C-alpha cells in the first residue's frame, strides 16, 4: 500500500496545485482553455504516438490487457443502457443519463499514465498505452452515440456520430503510433527528442488542467445521479475489469495496470463533449469532481489488492 500511495501522491499533488492555481495565479477561463486545447490536440497525442512507437509490444500481453479493459467498458455500457428504463422512474432525464453514462465508462488517461509510469516505468507506460488503444476509440464512439440519442436536441445521423469520433485526435494518435511500431518505420533522432519533450510535459499540464476544472460547490450533498455515476466508476468498473483480467490469466504488473486503468476517475474531456452535445454538463462536473477526490482513497485499495 505504501508503494501505491507513493506513486499516486505526485499525481494528486499536481491536481491540487491546479485547483490552487485556478483560484490564485491563473483565474481567467481563457488561460486554462488554451492549455486544455494545447494538451488535447498536441501534447497528449504526441505522448500517445511516442509511447506506442517506443513500446516493445511483443513483450507485453496486448490481448489480455486490452481485452479485459475493452470488455469491461462494453459490459458497463450495456449495464447503463439496460438500467435506463429504471432510472427514468427516479426522474433522471435523458441529459442526466448521458452524464451517468460518461461518468461510468470514460477514464482519466493522464492519471492512468502517470501512476503506471510511476509504479512500473517504461513497461507500465507501454501497458497503459495498450489499454488506451483498446478503450479510447470505443468510449468515444459510445459517448457520442448516447449523447446524440438521449441528449441532443436534434437527433444526429450515424454518419455524423462516426465523423465526430473520427475527428478525435487521440484516436488518430493511437493509429499513427501503432502503424509506426508495426512497420518499424525509422525516425530521426530529433523526432524522438522533440516528441519526448512534448510527451513529458503533457502529463503534468494535463493534471494541472484537471485540477483547475474541478467544481467544488455542492459536493457535500451529491444528487442521486452523481452518486450512481461515482459508484459505477470507482467500485463496479474495477470489479468488472479485474474479473475479466483474471479470466484472461493476467497477473503481476499486467494485472496491476488493469486495476490502475479501471480505477481512475472519469476524463474531464467528457465535460466538454457534454457541453457541445446537450448533456447535463453541471451534473457531469459534479461526478468528475467527486470521483477525482474519492479516487485518492479507492485507487490505492484497488491497486494494492493486486499489486
């Protein structure tokens, strides 16, 4: 447990620093919006590409790690959709349902990568990258589809949903990194120097932006919808993922990486998507904030059980 907490501590210190900076030195929304766009469109995609380029995928259980996390996201998505009729009885409308769905299925990649690297170094980073390749395309397509069906004022066509997912820079980063790795494309030294520098900065800036985006109002009295979103992600998702990982025969570092990826809070980018497509953005902000705070307790437990 001490090792796990030591790996998590720098991550949550950076998140808290983001909270402090948002209320002191950098109070303007435009400042954080610029950092958010820089991270989302440049820094983080470069980290994904470079990590996958350098990863020795022959030495990591790609099918096991990717399969366990892919199936856990699929199972959680189907569970949320199956519970939709029951949630209507508790006056949870379409936009609120989409926030529960995103809160239960999406994951905070900055936290997952940071903790994986802190605990297991380059191998952990490679395994976490494999997890991202499995999860990022699926959760983006599902989230856009659910928002289009349950929240968007105007129903979007299947083509519009697919195009929204296709324009996602993280999906393209996964594809580019994998292609370069598989075909063994030689890259010049300057590429690696620039890419490594950009990639390293993405995790720190991403965690600061995460902290700056937390909404601390009303946390002491969360709504029923927020409670469901938190419980599904921090409690049920790790159980599903670890059960599937055990079924795939994973153990050691690989099993710990699955625990890390499954136990992280929801991605702040879900909030942006909710604002763009008519979801309940304030509810999702509450879910993300609650998950991020409570993950400081639940993540060490989940990881320590298998590490």
